[in-house]
C-alpha cells in the first residue's frame, strides 16, 4: 500500500532528526596528525610516494581527513580505521617502542588484504596499477627486510 505524502514527510523529518542527533556524539571528530617521531629509510625513495598514496592515511601521521570524516556516522568508521591502522603498523613511529611489522605489511599488500576494498572505493588514488603495486612491493621488501636501512 503506497504511503501518503504526510507519512513520507514524517519519515524524512525523523531521519533528519536522527542524523542531526548523531552529530552530537563526539567520537570521530578529533582528527589528529601527531608529529612524525621516526620514519624508515625508504628504499628506493619512490616507495614512500606509493606508500603514502595507498597506505599512508591509516598507517602514518600524514592522514588526509576527507570531508565525510567530519560527519557521523562516517566519522566513526574513519576514526576507527585510522586508530586501528596506526596501532598495527605506523611508519611515523618507526623503531620506537611500538612494534612495526614492515614485512607483514608487504605480505598483506601482496595477498590483496591491503588496502581494504572500502578504502579503494572511497579513494581511487589508492588503486594501484599492477606496475605500481609491484614497485611498491619490491620497495617495501627492500625497506623493511634490510635491517641496515632501519633507523
């Protein structure tokens, strides 16, 4: 049975009210990019450019916060992903007390687990060509498997 224009308007007003109310929840709005404490020596330097393009938003302190990261509930998801990404692997805190698993990061890229599909959908620049992907993999292997390069 078709809804009346009045009931559609009521649903729309209720949906807008819920959207407005969730904006009051403070989680996901503290968009921080702490200073870089230490960074690996990238081998070759082009590896860093590809890493920033495909991985840097979640795995460094150089996060680019898109417009939708300011609106709940998307802000909650983005903040969670950045927090989790930095916790697991963060090139901006390289070699400090935190555990950085560079070889594991390269393996996750190799297996297709990273970057996540949802990130690639929202960030077309993170979709690497086969050549760029191979260049990044070789660079990550060289950067993270050569202990002399680690600061």
